[in-house]
């Protein structure tokens, strides 16, 4: 069984994980909510790691099973 990890962007201030915008030089979310944020407060990591290790919530705009925004 092959497991694929999804890249995400963790907003460290709100504790919310977003889908990562492909092709950007800086960590940015596909929903656009991170464009006004300081990239120093954003971390790129797998969604699985963010939810397990950082107790992050999934963004409702980026994920069907997410909440908020």
C-alpha cells in the first residue's frame, strides 16, 4: 500500500492547516487566506503531521472535513 502525504501550510498563530499553493516560492494556501500573513508565521508540512503533532484544525475552504474561515 502506497501512502501519499499532502503538503500543507500551517498558520502557527491560528493553528490552522491549509492546502499548499503549488508553484509559489513562499508557503501560501490555495484558499488565499495566507497571502496577507508574514511568512515567518507559516510552516510547510504534511497535513497529517500538522493535525497529529500540532493539533491543527483543517481550513474549511481547503478541506471538505475542515472548519473555520
